[in-house]
């Protein structure tokens, strides 16, 4: 093949890759701005035009529940102990004592002076709300006085929530898993032009040409290292 021909092909591949990255970036931005509630998974449902559909899975997925590791949670909780303790009858500090917090309405711990934002939030601390709150407290309850950046890793949030779940007179049961990617792929409309990979979609890269690196939010499997 002459050199020019090769360059044309290389340019075409590059353009495809850039286009792909653009779509992905855009989709990611939308998900971040509008619905940062649960991990977003990219399901590979190629369409005729080659567009990639981002589907947000319902919360919690089985791998999230598997990441509810109280030992890891105890380590993560060290980030909280400058302001909180989770002992029965423990004192309030900069933040309220967190015994019995999972399942309780927000701003209910006796003797703590909560922010107005917290008192008016109308929130109850279930798995989903804690998961969202702990990712970015000031975003979930704007005006909160919890001056903490948040826990970026979903595994850390799952783990610390498990730690808090057990810090209770009457721990709530662990949550049941929501429908997973397999269920969603099965539910997706299919015709001859739709090719769905044999492997579960979340474990497969979006496309063989695509950059393999995936942003944090889209990581399908939550590997709980450092057991
Ligand atoms: C810099 C201090 C600080 C740190 C660090 C901090 N918090 Fe808080 N937290 C607060 C304050 C203050 C409030 C009350 C917020 C308000 O009234 O707006 C709060 C509220 C909460 C609540 C709601 C309690 C209730 O009674 O409604 C939870 C749950 C919570 N924090 C968990 C955590 C966890 C888990 C961590 C660590 C990953 C953490 N916090 C780190 C200060 C902190």
C-alpha cells in the first residue's frame, strides 16, 4: 500500500477514535451533571450508526452489596473520626454521633446543632441516600455544615455504610440487589442489526477500537483490594 493510502486509513481510524471519545465524554458529562446517583455502566448495545448508549443501572448492584465490608469500612471511617464517632452513647463532636444513623431520618441525633439545610432536607438515611450523600455531601445537601469533600470510591462508600449499618441497636438487613446489566440487556430491543456480545456487557470494552481506559464511575467490577 502506498504511503498516502496508509495515512488516509490512519486518519480515518483516528477520526473514529476521536468521535468515539467525544460521544463518551459528552455522555459522561450528562451523567455527572444530571444523575450522579448510582454507578453508571456503559452497556454495549451497538446501533446501526455506531452510537453507544449509556444506561444507568438501578441501585444497588450485587457487586456494590459485595463491597459492604465492615473491616474496610472501619479503615475508611478513620477519615470521619475527626468529627464523628459511631459508638453507642458516644458524644457529639464537630459532627453528630452516628450510632443508629442508618435507617434514621436526617438531623435527628439528640443534642446536635444541625445546619438549617440539614433540618429542612427531609432526607432519611437509607443505603441510596447515604451513598449519594457520602460521595459529595455539599452537593447532596447544599448548605450542609459537614465540611468534607466526600468519598470518591464506590467501594469505600459501600464499606463505610456497612460499618455504620452495624453501629446500631437494630441493624437493617443488607439490601437486595437491583436488576443487573444482564436483565437490562435481555430487555433491550433487538433485531438483526443489533449485535450483543456473549459476555455480560459491563465486562466487555465498548468496542475493540476504543480506548480501554474507563472513567472511575464506569468501572464495572468493584474490586475490593486491600481486604
Ligand atoms: C469536618 C468534619 C466532618 C467530617 C470529616 C465528616 N463529617 Fe459527617 N457530618 C459533619 C457535620 C457537621 C454533620 C452535620 C451536617 C449539618 O448539620 O449540616 C455531619 C453529618 C453526617 C451524617 C448525617 C448525620 C445525621 O444525624 O443526619 C452522616 C451519616 C455523616 N455525617 C457521615 C460521615 C462519614 C461516614 C464521614 C467520613 C467518611 C464523615 N461524615 C465525615 C461533619 C463531618
